C-alpha cells in the first residue's frame, strides 16, 4: 500500500451573452460580456497512476491532448497519471465546456506536480484557449459577471475590463438536447462568413453594455438588466443572421424565446452560438413556475433547470488516498 494525492477541480459553466463585434475591419475585435453559473459543473480528478481514464469516451482524446500540452511544464506525462472527468457541461451547447475542462485539468496537474498555477494569460496561451472570447478564461478563476474588451493586433487574450459579483437572481437555463451549437471547423467558416461589424454598431453595443447592463448589475436593478441584456443579445445575434438564418440558433430556439417574452419575462439571452438560453427571473417561486410551464409547452424539445450565478470561480481540493501497488 502507498498513499497518493487526489487533486479535484470543480469549475462552473459559462454563459456568453454576445460579442461586441465580429470581422477584422476594426482596430479592436470581439470582446463582450457573460457570467459564470453554478450548474452544470465540470469536475476533474487526477492522481499518480498508469494512464487510466474514466469519463465520457468522447472527451478522452481531448483530455490526452491537454495532458500532453502541460507535460513539458509539469513533467507529468499521460502514462504517469490517472484522470477522471466525472461531470462535464454538455459540449457544443454554449456553456464553454472545452475551456472549463481544459483549465480544470491543467490546474489539477499543476497542483499534483506541486507547482504554482499559471496566470490566466499564461494558461490560455498554453492550452490555446480564448482566441475570441476571454469570459470563460477569467470566469474560471474568479466567477461573476465579466466584460472583456476585445483583441487588438498582437494580443492573444482579450484584457478583462470589468468583473463584478452577479446578483442572486435565479437563472433558468434552457437546454435543447436534440440541437447542437456551431463548433470546430464549422465555427471557423461561420466567422469568415459573417458580415463585418461597423464602428457605429460596435459603439452602440459598448454604450448598451457600459451605460445599461453593467450599472444594472452593480445596482441590482432587475428590470433594467433584463431589458438591456435581451437587446444586447439580440443585436449580437444579428451579426450571425446569414449563418444561422435568424437572430437565434434556429427557428425552434427563436420560437421558445418569443414564448418566454410573451409570458412576461424579458430577460432572456442565447449563450454564444447556442442553442442554450439563459432566462433571468426575480425570485425562486417564479422560476419554478416558469420551468413547469416551459416543459408543458415544449415537451422534450427543452430540458430546463434552475441555477444561480457563480461568483467565486473554480474550486480545488486535495485528498489523500491509499492505493494498492
């Protein structure tokens, strides 16, 4: 028998409320806002071992690539550790699952190697994350509501402009199990196909963000936030109209958004390419009624649940286990 350390990292999911701009005509591109939520969590565990993997087979190869990227720094190769991904946000749905899994595994590896963790910029560069949005990168470390500025020439990660705690309003997350968001090579093609954002359009988005959304979060003005975040998300969605044939991921998602707003809830936003929606409500009782009504109306098309904002970021824990060698 011998003792071994088991390092666990639990990370929140990310909701991205939309980019400020797309295309390459402006001196600063991308940027935007979003927030971290408690569920669905990503949970990764690592310990010294012999290369075993436990978790969804679909992510095994990605996990191995992350370990390989970290190996020159941690001196831990894939055959020296066991990795378990016991929980993960759905992939290609708007939760930033890839970033949260990569960062969770990397942080666990650095701890197992008894090395200090890297700064957000260093870790993003090592793992090749944050090429367009930095919300999930900074959110992994700090949680909360975040605004990243966008990329200027020569920058690899957008600077963080604002980070603040998000109010304790319940958040109804609406997932669509049968739908899949744009990703991979298809996503690269989509960004090449979108209409270039003008300077005027970006200025209008920045004013909406800085003059309406951020003040509403800081002052906990629920109605103001809901009105502004819907307008922001809808405007950002217009950038992709030619790609997704509408403001939202698909006609089905658009129908759900329209129904939500007809029910008197104005605060709804699609996360990234979708199809996931985040719906902001003012109290738990209303959230429960909303979820039940949504299920009754749309059936198996949707899979809604209630969660809350995460204002702390990922958590790391260490346990000692005895293994039989």
